[in-house]
């Protein structure tokens, strides 16, 4: 379990720029085009989950051989992406809850 969490942290660090960029764009769009702040949680989480196929595709195009290291650790891309999707969605949910608490 510790090995999986370390590998997941390493993999998440490699896709973090893509996911942070998309999260930031979603929050900016919700702020300036949505009208209400803090934005409703459900639509933003749904949009975030809809953007992950694009992130997975771009990551596969830019780094096609990145999975070999993780395959040697007996981790499939599905396991890696499942952990990244869960962690990134929880991070966005935390940011939205903090924004709701502060407003």
C-alpha cells in the first residue's frame, strides 16, 4: 500500500500541471461567467470529471513511454489514473469548500 501511494504521488506530480491548469480554468470560468461565488459544487465536479479524458489523452501523446516505470512496480495505467482522478477531484472539492467557507 505504501508503494502504491508513493508511486501515485510520483505520477500525480507528473500530471499536476495539466490538472491544475484545468482546475484553474474551471474556477475562473465559474467566477466570471457563472455569476455566483462560490460556484455550485456539483456542476464544477462534473465538468472536472469530463476533462479527465482530455488530460489522459494529452499525457499519452506527450509522454507515451511513461508507464514502463510503473509497470515494473506492477501498477497498471488504470490504477494510476484512478488514484489521480480521485485525488484531484478531492483537491478541487476541498478548494470549493474553503471558498464557500470564506465567503
